[in-house]
C-alpha cells in the first residue's frame, strides 16, 4: 500500500463501501449521496485529511465534497496523476477506467486544460473491477480479460503512456506490463500519496512515531473483501469493523 510505504508514521482510518459497490455503473446523484455519507463518518472520527481512493467518486463528487466540508482537506486521485503525466511531457496518453469515470471525460478534460497539445484515448473496462474483487487477480482469466479490452485499444491508438484510472487496476499491472511492455504505466494511487506527502510536509502536519493503530471499516464483510484486504494489508492488523448506513 503506497501510503504506508511513503508515510509509515501516518495512521489510516479506511472505509470500504463494499455493500454498494461497484460505483462505476451508478448515477452521479447516487455516487454523491454515498460519498457524503462516508465523508460524514470520517469527519466524525476527527481525521486531519481525507483521500478519496476511488477515481469514480473523485470524478463525480470531489468538488461538491470540498464545498460541503471546507474544514478538512480532501484529495482525489485524478488531479495528481494528471499533473504527473503533463509534467513528464507525455504527448499521447491512454486512459482506462470504469464506465462512470470514462463517461465523465474528467481525465481528458483535465489533461487538455494543462497541456492542450496532448492527445488522449479513453476506454471503459467494466469487467476488471468485479474480477479483482472476486479474487481473479493472478489468473489466466484476468490476463485474457485485459487482453480483450486492451489489445485493439493499444494497437489502434499510437500512445506510449497509460493511466490506470481505477484504484483496483494497479493490482493487475503485471498483466498489462506482460502484454504491453512498451507502455509506461501511471498509477493514480501512487501519485496522490506523493502529493499528500508534500502537503503534510509544507503544513507541518506529518505524524511523529506513535502507538495508534490503523482502523478499517466496511459496509459489508464479504469473504472477497476480507481476502482483498489481507492481500493489501498483509503486514498489518487489518481487522475490519462493520458499519451500515441508512439508505
């Protein structure tokens, strides 16, 4: 997990809305409603900063969340990777993400705002997240699905850089690198953590070594979710507590 590796003294309060995923096929209004419920809960825990670890929620709800909760800095995962791509001088960029993120066109718009000459190519890959969450990450099924989505997309568009526009996608980066070794991959999760580190340093907010423990919450304790958290947080105590919201 990039946050623990880059900022080892910071303690995480994590919420996974497992009862209502995937978000990628939901309406913007529903996504905003769910996101506000979760941020309300996190704010009640007196957090110093919030990261929206989801491209779909970032695309649909970041601006409204910042407006509603001005007292807490809220980071999304789209802006940081867009700035990294532009700063690296990329001129042709592929983007893969959920239907909702691709439909919002947020990546292309933000890249064009900073670098009008950069060409972008976007593709929705709706089956990838369910496969990751069902535990098919390191399987031939996943590799074939990646190939199904990306083969024509890569061959028909002359780009050298690919944004993994969903926080599940770094878990399948090995398949993408194997099939398309010529591509430079950009991980939205890693870039937001890098910007977060800079922000905490500049504002004297870095945590000192402490005895606090990470806390993990979810709206449904499915076997698949527990297995995925064990994979992500294998070196930490990742006991998960159930929290349900009223719809």
